[in-house]
C-alpha cells in the first residue's frame, strides 16, 4: 500500500505525541511541519526528523502532501482545515472541529464536494478500555442502556499549560475543550444524540495564569465555564453531563452507563486505557473487566492512522469529521439551550462509529498494525 504523506500545522504542546506515535505506523510519513511561529516548526522538525519546516502557505501548496494534521488553537481550526481542503488535502483536526457549527458544516461540505476526508480528534474512544466498554454494551452485559452520567470538573488549565488563554476564548471553555472526549465516548457507547438541554454560567470573569512562562498574566473569560446539560439519545437513553472549569475539588466519577440489567463504569475518556468495571443484577460486587483490545497507553494519533488506513482501503474512517460535527452541534447546543431556555435539536447527524476489529493491535516492537481484515 502507498504511504500517505503528512504535513502538520501547529507545532505546540500536543504536536510531540502525534509525531512519536505516527512514527509507529508504516502507512504514513511525516513530511513537513509548519507554525505561525517558525522557531516552533524548526524545533519540531529537528526533534522528530521531518524533512522540512515550511510556512503554512508553502506546506499547503506542496502537491506531495496528502493529509494535513491541524494542531492549531481552536479558533484557527476551521480556517486552516478549509484552506487545506481547498489545497486538495485530506484533513485530520484536533478538537473541536470548529468553534461554531456553521463553520464545521462548511468545512465538511467543502471536503465532500472535493471527495476529500475530514477526520477529527478525539480518538480516545478507539482506545482499548473504551472499545472494551463498547463490546460489553453491544453484547448486552448491562441490558438495554437507560442512561449515563458524565462529569469533568476541574479548575481550568492556567496552572499547567504554557499558553492557556485559548481555553477561555470563544471556542474554549470546558465543554468545547473536554466535552469532545466525553460526548464522543457517549456516542460510541449509546449512539447518536437527538437533542440537548443545558444551563451554563461563567463564574470568574478573569483568570490569572500561574504556569510559566506567562505566570501573573490575566486572561479575560469569554466563554461559559460551568455547564450542566442533559442529552437525549436517538436510542432513548438519557445522559446528564456536567463540564466545569469552576470546581476546586470533586469525588464524582468520569462516566457511568446504566442499563436495564446492570451498570458499567467507564474510565476517563481523555485517555485510551483505565479500569473498566461492571456490576450486573446477578453480581454481588463490582467486577474488573480485562481489556479486549490494545491501545491502552497514550495512542493520540490512532485516529489519523486509522483514517489513513481507511483512505487506502476506501472504507469509512471512525474518528470522522461528521462525528465531530455531531458532537460540536451537541456541545454548542447546551449553550444555545441555556440562552434560549429551549431544547436544542441536533441537525448535524452522524452514525455510531463501528467498533475496532481485534485485528488492530500493537506489535511486539511497538509498531501499530492496523488492518480491517477479520
Ligand atoms: N495540550 C494538550 O494537552 C492537548 C490535548 C489534547 C488536545 N489538544 C488540542 O490541540 C490543539 C493545540 O493545543 P496545544 O496545547 O498544542 O496548543 P499550543 O498553543 O501549545 O499550540 C498551538 C500551536 O498552533 C500555532 N498556531 C496557532 N494558529 C495558527 C495558524 N493560524 N497557523 C499556524 N499555526 C498556528 C501556535 O503558534 C502554536 O504553536 C487545541 O485544539 C487543543 O484543544 C491539546
């Protein structure tokens, strides 16, 4: 099979793990990297051995780049992705796909018109623990899913991220930042969302950065930072989802799924692994379930590799732009519902992604072996 040549745009905090992991998969080759700050692009090129560090325009105009990975900040995502599609490239974007649903829909349409693919993070739902949860639900181990709860409560990212302002700009906030992990995990487990109801607030009008190098700088908060929402799924299941950057301490779990015959404890969807526990009506205690799949460590980039494999095999990819658009519609819908006082009906629909086959695995030398054959 031919190798897909990749250009990365956005050489910040998260770019390293993509480079590290994609080097494990023979179906792609990292060809060039780019950033508004060319020092960062050059540093990434040197660290991971890219042949080229280029300006964004230079990278997009190269005919030998097949797929662009967009690792810029959220407010730049849709413009960079749209430019890449206009330049004839497939795109895999970090989340969120765009900061508003219309921009996301426009990029998806452009890609359809040009017969190009859009993929989007998160890909954690492809991780071994989340695929195990998926198997348990599909096998009926908790009966018919009734509902779920999902909580991401913390006090924001200004204590550790070197450049945290974007978390408080439009397109940031806990729902846009962390909601993609939680809602995508829920769609993987329960299927597509039908409508959303939400109430949101921003508790602190500004934040003080305590991480270096910007410690002491203040950030104006432009987005809700505490969002309570209820999701109705097409299947009839109902989930309560709370996302907050306003909470100092909590004991709440990450995700629980309740079924007619038992409960499933789902690990943190911001990771690929973590303990899966189940307790059915027949169990007197919780049972730990051994993972049925590989990719339990930090496998960020698995969505890109799976998409590259899908492009070559001419089949749908799993961490798709359509799925990300669906999740974005639901996340934005929580805020729209809070403002209007009405339920928000989801119009950007997506299918539940297919489970990963057991043939996807990590070889003894750490390489990623991705094949759809059973
Ligand atoms: N940091 C994390 O732990 C983490 C985890 C998962 C996902 N993400 C997501 O990854 C994305 C990037 O996050 P990050 O932490 O790496 O941010 P970052 O600020 O460290 O890096 C972003 C980079 O993009 C560059 N950039 C911004 N606009 C650009 C443009 N128009 N053209 C070219 N380059 C541009 C910036 O100069 C910067 O180097 C975000 O969407 C974030 O939500 C981050």
